[in-house]
C-alpha cells in the first residue's frame, strides 16, 4: 500500500465524577481505537482494555489488504475474552457484568487505493470534518437512536431522554456482536475523530466542530475536546483520538449508507 503520512493526537481523562477511567484507547498507526467500558471497576475498564489489547495485536501484524477480515477477527477475539471474563465472575457474583463499546479506524487497501475502514459498536462515535463542517459517520447503537430513526422522538429530545445512555449493541453481550463497517476514501475527511460519549454526550456537535476546525495540531484538538467535556461538567470519562491525513486530495464521493451495506454484506456472519 502507498505510504500514508498520518498526524494524530489523543487525550483521555477520568472526568470530575467517576473514580475509575473505564475508557481505553489505542494509537498505533495505522490502527486507532477508542473503547468505553461498562460494568464498574474491574468490569468496564478490563473489558475496554481487552479490546485495545486485541487491536494492538492486529497492529503488530497488520496487512492492509486483509483489513476487514483482520478487524472482524480482532472483534471476535475481544468478544470471546470479555464473555469468558464475565462468566468467570458471575459464577461467584450473580448479575456481574463487563462490556464495552468500541470505535475503530484502520487504513486499508481498497482496490489498490488507501482508504479508511471504520467500525463501531455502541454509542462511542466516529466523526469526520469536511470543509470545516462536522459529520457523524457512525450511527449510535442505542435506544434513543432507534426512537429517532422510527420518528418517535427528535434528535433534540434524544439529547435529554432518560434512556439516552442505554445501548443496544456492545462487546460482552452473550448474544454476540455485529459491528457496523464503513469504507471511506482518505480524501473524504480532512480530519477523523474517535471519541467516547464522555465527549459527545457532554458537548454539542457545534462545539466539537468549532474545536476540530480551529485547532491546527490534532494533539491540541484532542486536548481541547477533553478539556471542553470537563468544563461542561465532566460527568463521564472522556476520550478523544484525532487523526489527520497529510497531503490528502479532497474526495466528495463518499456515501455512508452504501458503504455500510456493502461491508455488512461482505462480513455477514463473521461475528
């Protein structure tokens, strides 16, 4: 694959309310991950760390020509480990739970051309910045997103809905996991953001857009996003990974819905 020059920045904080940071992140170009654990100490933090460990293994032996397959395998390995870990704890602590969301960005070779392969599970998010305008690429796997999609509530109502933190897909679910996958041309995003809901749930998209558009260095952008989340109350762990492709050529051909359907078809039944 043609060499791609990536600049990146990452930041995480436990926040102002929680005592344990259950978020984990991986910055191992060309592999980037944010995972937001659930289940409390020794539950969520361990689950999110297992995801990062499996994707770190992927990064050590990564083949961009086999990106979708390798990402699916990393998800499967993490799922197996988290379920086994949960089963072992529930043997002595009924009701104990460990789970995690995950958002992933890896460079792949798509028909000989370097592209982004993006994947998500849960309500951690992937955004792209295009001509200074923010666009959410991932679709939340959550109760409120389903209500919005069905027309029962508006996006504004979803932001304050009492079940806004209830997710419908996560690693660690005994029912298995089905990530959403997207392939995006490098030129379809000036900048990528992977973040936990401790960022996206604390600051509005217009604030995220302003920060991403104004901070030249991705390290400054990541720090500013987490700082803004803390300033807004810091009610959750906050994690942001920002990635820029240096010298990209703009490409507006990206169709999120078509790409998601295509990848789901290719990877159906793997997880």
